[in-house]
C-alpha cells in the first residue's frame, strides 16, 4: 500500500522535513564556524534529524509518483524513479557523519566539510515546489521567486559563515556579534552598495579572492532578481494589462473623435462590468481552446443551472441537457439595448443568467419584468412565428441564447423527448 | 441623498485629504524623532486633522460606489463596502491618540508607535488612484509609477527618521541638519551608491541590523523601479512602436529590393500621414472589436457628419442614418490614385471626409474639383449604369464608400423613405 | 522661396548648428565655474555664435515643414508651426546676454544663470533626430539611444561643473585638474559605484543636498539606460530572433521524433538559405499588408524583371505587366523537389528568378537545364493539355508562378493583346 | 580537396585554436605588465603559436564555407570569403612581432602594444560560435551569453593589467599578489560595488581618467548582462511558460465557476500528460507551418511506424504510405472517453500510437482490449456500414485517424493497389 500524493499527512511531512532541512542548513555551518561545543542538545538534535531523514527515505519508496500524467502506485516504478532523482541526496543527508567522526577521530571539528554534507537535504525544497503550488494554488512564477528568495537567504548565510571562517584567527573566540557583522558585510556586498567599511585584509590573498567570488556571484544574483521581479510582476496581471490596454485604446479613440461624454462613460462602465464579472475571460473562447474531451464537461457545468430551470427540461435526460449546454451562446446587453423587437422573425430563445429585462407590447406597454433564471422567446424554437413582444434590457444582462437549428438538431436525436 | 462619484467637491475633498495625510505622514515621525515640543500650533493642527478625518468617515458612508460596473446609491450597500475596505484605516487615523495620551500619561513622547498610527491614512492614496486616472486621463501605468514614487519618497523619509532615532544618544538635541545628514545616508544607501562615509557603529548591533534592513529593502525597490520605468516607457508608446516597426520593415524591404527613391519617399510620406491623422488606429478594426451594443453608437458618431451633408438624407430619420453609418467603409487614397475610371461598372458611392479629388471626363477634361464634405458616384446606388467620369485623388483623401447592396438593404427596411 | 527638407545645405547646417550648440553647452558652464577671463577669443566666438544662431532663426522661417504627411511650402504655415515649436528656444539662444551684461554690469561673472541660458539651444538636437534618421537610415531606437547618451554626457558635464562650483571656496583658483576630479566624482556616483573617496563636506548642507540630487537623478538615469539598452538590443534583431525561435522549435521537434540526420541537415540548410536571401520576410506577406495604393507599385517593381524576359511580353503595354506582376506567386523549391510531373494536368507557368531546374522526359531523360531568367510550363496557360515533361529543382530555386485563371483575367482586359 | 564543415578534425582544430588564442590573450598582457623575462619556455611557446596560427590560415583557405545556404567547395569562392572576413586578423595574429622586435631592438619590452597585437586572434571566437551551436545543440541565446561572459572575463583581465601598468612605478617589481589586488579592484568596480579601499591617486590624472573609463564601461556591460540574463532565461522556457499560462487560465476559470474538484484534477492531469509526452507542441500545427517541400518528409517520418503495422499496407509502395501519412490526423483521448459508439455512422479508421482501448458490444460486453500498434474501425474505410462496437479509452490514448475520403483519394491514384 502506497501513500497517495494528495494525502494530508504527506503534505504535512514535506512541510516538516522542509523546516528540518532549513534548520540544518542554518545551524550546521554556524556551529562549525563559531565552534561551540557539541552538547547534549546537539546529540538529541542529531538523533532526531537522523531518524526523520531515515523515515523520509522510507516514505520516498512508498509515495505515489506521477509519470506521463498518470499516478503510479507500482512500488517498483516508484523506487526506480526515486533512485534516479532523490535517493542519493536523501541518503547523504541521512548518514550521521558527526557520530561516525566522533568515534573515528578525537577532533571532529576539523572535518567541517564532511559534517556539512547534511545540508544537501535543503535542495529537496525544489521537489516540494510542485506540491505547494498545488496546495496554495499560487502562480508558478511566485513560487519560483519564493524558492529563489529562500536560497538567496541561505546563500547569504553561507557566505557570511565563510567570511567569518576566512577572516578569523585560529584561536579567536567568535560570538554572535561577529556573525552579525559578517552578515552585514555580506548584505552590503550582495546588494552592490559596498560601503567599504569592512574590506578584506590586502595582505591575505585568501580574503581578497573570497571577496571577489562573493562580489561576482552577488552581482549575478542581483541582476537575476531584478530581471525576475520585473517579469513576475508582469506575469501576475497580464490579463488585466491586456484589458486595460484595450480600454485605453478605445478611450483614446473616443476622445480623438469627440464622442459625447455620456457615451464615453457608458463604454467605460460596460468594461468595468465585464472585468468585475468575468475578468476579461470569454466563456466561448475558453471552451473552444480546450481539447474535445473536456468541452462537453465544461459546457455542461457552466450551463446546466440555466437549463434545468426550464420546465420542459426538468425531467429530461442528462445527456440532452449536456448536448443543449454545448450549444448555448452567451451575450451581454447593456441597459437600454433592445434584445429583439415585436414583429421580427425569431430564431432564438434566451435564458437570463443575470440581469433584468422588460417585455413590452405595442398595445399594452410593459407586460412583464423577468430576471435571473427566467427565460423568454421559447415559442420561436417550436413555431415559425414573428416575435409577439419587444424585450429590452433594464440592466447589464448576461443572457444565453439557444437557436432553433441547434435545438432541432438535439431534439431529433432523442425521439422519446419529442412527445 | 448620496454624493455622486463625479461630484466636483468630492474630487477636491479627496485631493485635500491626500495632502493632509501626506503632511501627517511627513510631520509626525519628524516630530517624534527630533522631539520638538507639542506647541499650540500642534494642538490646532491635531484638531483640524481629527475634524477632517472624521468628516471623511462620514463622507465615506455617503458616496456612490461602483459594484460590478453599476453605480450604487443604496446607503446600506455603500456602508457594507466601506466597512470591508477603508473603514478601519479611516477610524484609526481619526482617533486622536495624542490627546488621549496627554490625558493618560505624563510623558506622551514615549508612545512613539501609538502616536504614529495616524500615518496609516496615507494608504488611502491607493483608493484615489482610480479617481485621478479618470480626471487626469493618464495612462494607468503612469499613475502606478507616480503612486510608487510617492511611496518611495515617504519610505525614504521614514527610513531617515528611523536612522536618526537609532543613531542618536538619549539626551542629544537634534536639529534639521541632523535630519538632512540622515536623509543623505538613506539616499546613498537606497540608490546602492554606498559612499561609506556614514556607516553604522559596529559596536551597536541595532545600527548594524537597521542598516541591513534598509539595504535589503533598498536593493529590492531599486530593482523594482528599474523594471517598472522600463515597462512604463515601453507601454507608453506601444502603438507608435508597432507603427515604427512596420515602417522599418517596409523600408528594409524596399532597400533590399532596390525600389526607386521616389517610391520609397511616397510610402514614407503616406505612413507619416497615416500616423498624424489617426495614430495608426484603424476605424474599421476598432469598431469590429467592440461589443455589438456599442458598434452602432460608434459608427453613428464617426459617420453622421459625412452622411448629413447628403441632401436626400437631410430630412431622413435618424435610424436610417444610423443604419447607413454602420455600412460605410473607409478608404485612404494617395495623390494620383484613380478612385474609379470612366466606363467601369460602378457599385459604390463615395463621401469625402478630407482631401481633394478631380472629376475627369475623356471629352471635356477636368470637369470639377470636389473636397471635404462633397460626395460623388451617387448615381451608381440608384441606377445600374457605367461610370460617366474618372475620379482621381489630388491629395491624401479620406473617403467613405457606401455600396449598392448595403444601401438597398437599408432602404428596403424603410418603405416611407423609398419615395 | 523656401528651403526643401531634403536640401543638402540644410542637412549640413543642422549638423553645424548641432556642433555649435554642443560647444556652447560644454564651454559655457566650464568658463563660468573655472572663472577664466573673457578674452578676445571668447568675444569672437560669441560673435560667431550669435550670428549663426540668428541665421538659424531666419532659416527656421524658410524651411519646408511636414504637416499631416504633406510638405508645406506656405511661409505663413511654416512660421505658425515654428512659433509654436522652436522659436522661443532659438530666440533665447540668440540673445547675447554676455555682451548685454558687459555693458550693464561691472562684474558679469556673477550672472552665471543668465549667461548660461544660451545652452538651451542644445535641446534642438531632438528636432534633428528625424533628419538624421532619414539620412543615416538608422533604426529609430538606435537614434533614441544615441540622443540619450549624448544628453547623459552633457548632464554628467553639468553635474561636474555644479559640484566644482558648490565645492570651491570663493577665492580658490581652479584648474582643469579640479574639473577632472569633479568629473571623476560625478562618474563614480552616476554609475552607482560610489567609492566614497570624494564625499560632500558634512558641515556644508549645500554640498550634502547637491550630492543627494545627483544620486537620485543618477540612479534614475542608470535604471533608464539599463532598460533601454536591453530593449534596443532586443528590437534590433527581432526579425532574426523570431526566425531563430522557429528553427529552434523545428529542431527540437525533429530530435524528439528521431528524424534522420540527413533530413535535419536539409531542413537547417533550407532555413539558412531562407534567412540569407530574404531575411525571413515573405514577399507575399509584405505586400498584402500594404495599403491598396502601393500594392501595385510594389508588385511591379518586384516582378517586372522576371516578366520582361518573356518574349511575348517584351512589347506588351506596361499596364499589362503591372497587372500580371500583381498576380505572380512566389515559391521556393529545395534540391530534388519535383515542381511538376509529366502527365499531370498543368495550370501554371513558372519563371525562374534564381536557381537551376532540369527538364526530364520519360523517353529522352534530361532534355534541358534552365536557370535564372528562364521560364517553363508556358503552354499550360494557352492550351488545356497535360504536362509533357517533368521539372525537378537542381538547387534552391526561387520561382514565380502565374496560373491560367489570372492570366486569362488579365488578357481579357486587353483585347489588343490577345492577337 | 577541401575540408568538410562537419569534419571532426576541423571541429577539434577550432577548439584547439580557441584555447591557444585564450592563452595568448591572458598570458601576453600579464607578461608585459609583470615584466618577467622571455625565457626559453616563451621562445618555444611563441614558435608553437606561430606555427599553429600559420596552419590555421592555410586551413582557412581550404575549408568549405556556407553561401546562401549552400556549402561551397570551390577554393576561389572560399578564398574570396576568407579574405573579406578573417584573413587580416589571422595574419596579424600569425606575425611573430616578438622575434622581429628582438632582432630590431635591444629593449623589446617597451613595444607593449605591438607585441599584444597577437591577442586579436581571440575575436575568432565569434566565428566558432556557429560550429559550437551546431555541435552542442545549445540554444543560440545561451551561446551568445557564453561568448559574452567569456569576453567579460578577458576584459576584466585586461582592465586589471592596465590598472597594474598605470599604477606601478617604473622600477617596482610586481608579483602575482599585485595582480590579484588589481583584479580585486577591477571586480569591485565592474560589479558597481565600489568599496573604495583601492582608489586612484588623485594627484595622478592618468589613474583618475583610467578609473573613469573602467567605471563607464563597467556600468554599461553590467547593465547589458542584467538585460541579457533576464532575456536568456525568458527565452529558455518560453514554450513551458506559454503552457503554464494556459493551464493557469483554465484553472482560474474552473475555480471561478465552481467546477467539481474531480474535473479540475482530470484537466490538470491531462495537461501534465500533454506536456510530458509532447512538450506542448502540436504535430499538426508544426507540420502546417513548414514549407511544402518538407511537409511530406515530416509526415512520413512521424506516421510510417503506425501505418506499416497494417497488414494490407505491408507490401504497399512507399509512395502510398507517404501519401497516407500526410492525411493522418492525431487525437488524444482521456481515460473513459468514448471514441465511437455502436450504431453510429463510421467514417474513420483509428491507429493506436500509444495507450489502451476496450472494444465493447451491447450483447457481449467487452470483446477485446487493444493497445500500442493496434488499429480498429478499418471496415468503415471500405464499406458504408454502421459501427458494430463501441470503443472506449482505458488510458491516455494517442490515436491517429484516417478518414474515408482521404483514403479513397489516395487509393484512386494507385490503381494497382485497389485489388
């Protein structure tokens, strides 16, 4: 039995391991550089980390994985994919080099590099990206920026520890204040501000070389951040930007052609409405871009509410409603627009999704007011008569229309429905 | 009775409150840091601010608000939206903590944070953005950049005050010069120039930490500005850029193919004309992108001037003119172009919006010159004859054409017009 | 009589005035700051400048100007446009404040600002941009960047002079070395490097404030440059970038689908050919985007060379060739492609613009080899027979085809040609 | 006989010359600045370099070159192109100025500039770009960035040597430590960090001027890098970005319309599948954008595997398979989709490229399971009957369909196949 990819415990576990790996990545280099003792606390901590990282390996072999869009539960395939991707990193992070060194060597502090191998676990953060994107339903570029900022912080920390290590004399005892000054130097350099109040000792080549590395990498990452923030911000509201550009163009045009102010206002209000109710997305457009397989599902979910209110369809088969749903066409009418006029040839029936319309007859004036969930013009689907009333929008109206041809096409397929 | 969103007083009031909030945001932290006395002047100022901010809350409950593109006047709905959005901020800015502290405490200066809560009002600037965009008819990205620069200035001010606060000893008396030096440090850091002539005292961790915060935030905002200026500049003349790109492409092509210089000039002059008269926008294109509801209105406003000059249409019904307007098709002709030739079959009538044409007949040579507001070829709409003259453009000509089919379609709908 | 906009002298004059204005913009502030004497040389120089700037005003009233794409020679309209745009600047630059001050005042050096008004002439550079774009046929964005760099240099110079002015004591005598150090400070600050080896005297608020202004403006312009260089570089080879992207996509696709190497090479070579011969532009595409008026001209110039080689068209009227030119359709064939096969129905005649083809007959094998300027398949335009040979490309072949329907359409319009 | 452009030796030689030129570009200026002796080692090195650069000229005259997409082997044309492009640089790099100076002058070190001419060879790197792009099949923008970083490194090195040269006194003996400090200064400046711990001696104008040059160029290149890294990163995953944007849009839409979670998951899984199997590229789309000449080749290579498994086509002519291949149409079906239903009119035959389907009959239930390489519905191509079974996808299925009309069209052209 394997763990499902959507399992709550799995998500929590990933979060927990992420925090643990972060703690390791921060605490280990600090411990090595500041050189404080391996106290009892550290022994316990090491034990917990080793245990959790071991458990993580076990879970890695038992969690569903996605292959070509399908979720695989076959343990053999899971193991294969795990071996190829994360097993080595998980294993290296699991091995408690600290303890092994304690047994083998009398002076474990000198094996700094070997002991810091454990920090490698932090790179599994890249793996968790996908899960979090799913859970938090964030934009992918925000997550990417987040992961990037996370690693910038870690790298700043590591650079600071390195600077402390290279700067300090052998027998100096360093405290947290030294670390903060080191971090200060690192931040000043990475942001390219470079006060120059802390600089490498020119007589020690190692310090000069180290500074150069930090500067070059710092300038690179800084450039990367700038480029990224700009592009993330751009991608966040690309839909709105397109929308605003369109309105801007229309407004420029209307001004250039001296359109009356009332018309300009009307157009602007209309676009505000369009944005607030559907974010510039167009139902029809959206559905037509989908693969065939999903079009029916989408149309059904969008339109079934509208259709189910029609009495004659209440007891109809679901497949009929699905078929009709795919054939509905959305319209938006503005206050005052005439939807159809008395005496016209009618070919369409309308469903009101949202808004209010009035039914007018030349002889009787306003006959009725219809609103959300109502429908009108249904006679034209059955008989070939002229419209017997005028319908006018009293409000912004989201209507769906169904034309005679589509209706006849659907009905002819379901002979039992024709009664 | 509620205040209309386009009310002049409301716009003035927003402007006034904006200035007041800015003054508060600048003066309050300065007063706290420099520690000057709460004199009579401040008492009066506080009273005025409290009064105005109170009035602003009252107005917030009584101003029309936009919901899904519709302007709402129902006070209940206005209040609901106001509670959800700005009420808390307005309330916090309204409460005169200064006075309350004066009553409760003997040493009010120590409650720096509590007193500076009032500055929160400055965030209402975001709310005014929309109004100003409407009034000043600026591009949205310019406004965004403006708001951003405004907050950059405020943040620089706040950072400077903070630096002064952290740097100064308890009993030092600070003057405006100290503030300017502090501002200087802040600007030097935020622009990432970092002279390093003023740096934190390394023995005081608070100063080092504060510097790091300013550096990190400074580098971030700086990157953001760079990205933003570039994109605002790009968006400002996107239409022109497209236009220039098109001309550039044509020029490259003409050069590569060794076109005669005179033709190259002619093409370039034509595009200059196109740009200066219609900014690369195309009437037909613009209208076809509009929702159905507005197409008629747009076409009518664009073309009615042209149509009303036709004698036979002078007394015609407005609906006929509207219908015809929607069917006009714009053309541009260059000096020397033949619009139609004698003897051709004619299907279109032309209206001259701007420019000059000459009417030529094989037998008589130039018969007439027509210009702005004139029309020609009207016989072809009524009779099925050949053109009895050649028409040639003497100039850049903006013409509208109306073809027989459209005309007949419109006329047939209005039997009384057929006389 | 007015000066034509393409007049050589006018272009030279603009260039000369540009240099003069630059000299003024550089020399005037230096003279004021370094305080060197107004020697005889300066008197002569002033006289020349005044003379030339005066002449420039005269020419401004007598040079053709472009209005709505048309070149205007009417002096009244020219003067109107000149008054509205450049007259004030030209006038201010013309007035020799130096001399006037010499007469009025005993200590002319103190009126620094008044004397430097002349530098305003440098802004006419913006006006020359269009001429230079025309002459040098540079990309507009390169010119924009050039103008921008020019002003960056001037601003750096002005900032340096200002720094020298603010820094220096009253009675200090400054030399060119002081200017260079000032320039050094300015460059260090504007590039945001900020060594901090030259910083404002903290006791003099004017220096601190001046430094802040330079820093803020410097950071802004720097950001602008970065954004601009990037976008100019992007726009320079946008055509190539699109082309490379397309090839990249096809290559990825071919690799993913394991296409044979020889086919991959063939495709890549084909695209190299396409790029080198027509820079990714497509004749047909280019022409179809043009306004109607130019389509005929373009097609004629592109194709007449091909058509004039056909014997039967040699004596044909130019209008026939024009009409046929518009109906030619370009094709590219790769080595080995069969253009048509023996026995097929033929509807098209082909003209070889560039390349070699072989004519094969089943019975006789290779019958002929045709190359640049030749044509084949002409029988199919006249008679309704099957192809009597196979034609195969031996090389990359740029062919134009003319189909029977187009040919018949053209011929029917010219009855005298049908003989 | 000339060397082929794809010759292995040629690629290796270019790589070798590239390394040699890099060594020269690094070692020569160092030798001049640090002033170490021309030992025996250098004599040998010089000899090798002269030899190799000479050989490179010889090879330049004997390597195929590409002209208008065709590979030219004619030595005269190769030489012509070589003279115009690289001959001068190769020649200058070939001449051993060192030896000539040794003979002519007693103090060769003073001719620094003349001796460093050899470094010019490094610019041939630009020429190798194309080869490497071909070999490593990297994205063009990565290569461009690589070449750019390479030159940034060289320029940093050259700037450092220049700084050392300008800074040092005549008779000072410089070591590698001095070079490292010089490099440190250069990196600090180019990254715009500017500590200011090493600054020019203000009394020496040459140092001040040199610093300014480095600063200005440094700021420019830095801006260029930032712009470039951002655009390279963007171009690298433009396909993925488009894909993610599309999914993002659909997800937003589904959430806004309250679609059931299971449908949302299904849609997301489907898009994962689409991405992993075909990277968002669409076969049909890809082929329709190709020039006619390649469409047949592409379609054949994509589909022949599918077609050759059909028994009746096994012995068919290759041209038939090619013709059929061009007419196949790809489909993707999701688990549970019905491909066709029993009793429907059938017009298409299906080939399974990947996936599993089940054949169901109303009377017998599941009749068969078909998978990769199988096909079904073939009867509908031959007879005009209704489907005798329902086919449902059990999995993601990549199918190709062939409809009756296409099949008939192909078959009618090959009468011998109709048996």
